C-alpha cells in the first residue's frame, strides 16, 4: 500500500515559468513532509520541509504548500531554472519514528 | 559539515560474487538505511538499522543482508550478486526525533555482469 504518491512521473517546464510538483498521502499521522532533489549519479539532497501544523513554508524560490483536508502537498519552484532539472521525491515522516516514506519521484525538466 | 560517506562510487562485479557496500556517517545518528534507486521505481528501502547490531527488513530485503557493528558504520552485503541487482545504492542516516531530515551519501552504482 503506497502511503505517499507522486502521480506524475515527469514534468516539463520552460525556464522562468513556475514548476508545480504534486504529492498525495493517505496516512494522517504524518508529522513532517519533505522534498528531496536528486541529480543523476548523486545522492538525494534535502530541499525543503513542512510541519503538519503549517500550510506553507517558503525558502527562496521554493515553496511547499500543505492541504491537510485533501492530504495533498505541492512544491512550487518560481522561477524555474535549468539547474532545477532533477528528480524530486516527496517524503513523509512521523515524529519519533525511525524511517521516512517516499513517493516514486517526479522527473522535472526545465527547458531553455 | 555533516557527512554520509559510501566507500565506492562505482563497482563492476560478476554474477555470483559477494559484494560489500560500506557506509559511514559522522553525525552520531541512531538510524541508518540502505535504499536502491531504479528508474520509475523511486527509492526502495532494502534494510534499516535503528541501533548497533539491530536491523529491520525494508520493502525489498531478498538477496541482501546488512551489518551494523558500530554506530557510525552500516554495511550492505550481496551474498551472491545477480544481474537484477544492478542499481544505484544509497545509504542514509537519520536522527530519531528529528524533523525527518534524512542525510544521504553520494551513492554507489553497482553493475553486475
């Protein structure tokens, strides 16, 4: 049973436009949601997170929105840059737990 | 600067060989993980460990074993490598009762011929 889902395997956006990556979850017990970015042949790196008691968190060009009633979160990248081209993983964590639950990832391609 | 270090970035092995992948973290984290990443399948958890000598199976443990003799070190062992174990292997660590930030190593690309 997939508790965290990323239904779009790929997304293509023009440079300078907004990229919106989506993630759905089923377990209402998650306390934190995180986004990771992964380039080919490298390990994932942490990008941004949000607590379940918040509905928005912003860090520079990256904003994560959480809609608890819909069990949905999204990552907005504005403006998108070619260097943002990577696989983005959504993950969820329950405080005090000892592992994260990951989605299957979305390949973002930012075109010139 | 926090760090998770994987011993080999690229390995090429033959079918049936025993393979060791080593991982060391310098953050005194309790939890360590081994994932594999394959296109279209995301990050799949192989094994994790929440303490020295403790281990738990993840989603795809078949064909793998692990060892955690010291807190900072977590090893993944392929007893008899097979071609379907060709993949990118990622080690990670996590502090219990954190906000969930998992720290990953650079990855080990294993090719089994």
